[in-house]
C-alpha cells in the first residue's frame, strides 16, 4: 500500500443515536485506536464532510427526527491538530433533511442529499455571509451528492428511481427548472429495483463506481469530463453466495423486511486506486474488489465485520480500512494487505449508532 512513513491519523465518527461525534487516534504502524474525545449536542448526526485546509468538519444533523425546536442543520466542527478535539462552531439550518454532505472544490459551499424529499440542496458553509439555497430535482430517495474531482459536476444517486443524475456546478449548462428545482444536465438509468445508493470517483475522475443497496451490485461507469455523461462498463456482484433476496426501499413508514434481504451501505476506494470495499448490513460483511486495467474491478473476497456496517473510511495513508457497526456500537481497524485482504488490527467502542467515519492527517 502507501508509503512506510505514514503520519498520524485522526478518526471522527458520527454517532446518530447518541448525538455525538467521537474522536480517535489511529496509530499509523499498529493500527491501534485510542479514544481522545467526544463532541456532544449533535442530534442524530449522520454524515460528515472534511475540509482539511480550514481544519473543519461539517456534520449533518437531524435527518430523521427534525422538529420546530431542532430543525435539520449542518454544524461546523473546528478541529484541533494537537489534541484532535472537535469543537462546535457555526450552524446553518436547512429546509430539508440531509443524509449526505459534500464540499465544493472552492470550499465555500456544501451539497446535501435529501433521502425523504428526493432533492439535492446547495448552500453556503456555516459561518459564510451568503444565505442562498439552491435545490435540484435528483429523484426519489436520493442518497448521495458527490462533486467530481474536477469540480465541474455534482452526481446524485436516486435509490427510489434507479438513476444517477448529474448537474453542472458552475452553471455553464442550461439550468431548466422542474417543480421548483434545477433539472439534471443528464442522467443514466440503471437496473430497475437495484437501488443505487453511494458512488465514488477514481482520482482522475474518469471512472465512477456505484454501489446498489437493493441488488448488491457494484457498477463501473466511464465518465466524460466535458458533459458529465456516464457510460456503463461493468457490473459485479458484492453479494454472490450470501443467500439473500433483493432488498426493498426503506423509510420510516415501511415495514422492516428483516435480515434475509440485500441491504448494502457504504463504498470506499483506496487512495492509490487499487482496491474497492463495499459493506452489506444484513450479513454484516465487507467485500473487497481489486481495480484492474481500465478501472474494471474483480471480486476478491468477503470479511465478517461489525454488526450492520453502515459507515467506512480509509485512512489517508491507505493502510487501514475502518468499519463501524450501527448495531454493535464499535469500530474496527483492518490492515489492508498488498493483495487486498483485511487483517483485524484493533477494535474500539463508540457512542450509540455510529453511521459515518472521516479521517484526517494533520500536517
């Protein structure tokens, strides 16, 4: 994997049930996790976006339990490089619930994905003087909002409508408006009932990897940087041999289908682009893929992990995969081998309901 002289890594975990962001230090050699702090008062913290330049972590709160007293919001957490502690700073209230946030390349704005409202929203970071909010018609059960490495397009996966859409970030493409929201610059339909959930870019932005929550597939797309268009290259299963039925779209108003259906969650790519990891919550496993020539992938194997693994991260050195279980209230650090295998190195207790992990290597 990456270089031998890895620097110190700090690990931040959003814990929804407890309403906290927990902080840990990850030893760059042994992979040992040590708790160093906990920031409270972050009701139903769900996802986070890191701005390493300003040493700020943006946490989305109240995705499922908004109220007039505590509306959906994003909270800026200031990070201390010496202690690793995260302190609450500015807050920006949002018009819709938000299950995913990502930072624009200029670091002035955030995109959020609203699962319940089927929209993307774009808004200034907390503390900025601007107050404008733009909304985008991204489709039912939108689960992610990811800006391309070149900063030209933001991509959204609509789990309920089985499509991936893209929108011009700088407004060069025509901005048609539909139902009060900006319409996509384009979209690609995927297999009906597959439920695209999360996506990741290769470092050069030429390949897009999409994890499908309901079918357990990982799709590989070729991306045209000029118009944002995606062309399907490959589909590989992450759930073959698990004896699971196809999953169902979930919401607070639907019945829990139980542990016999596919329920994939997170997708991560190593910094060197060699390996891809996907989690499946019904069986509490993580699948590993090798990235081969042309960005195509090959299934390598599967590792049992934390109960209901919702959040994952790869530390900046690329040495360790971190997985948290929303039903285990623990996080595990795995050493990533040269063959993509995972070796358990440490395990630590978190606060209740860990959902999201971000890693930071202070300069």
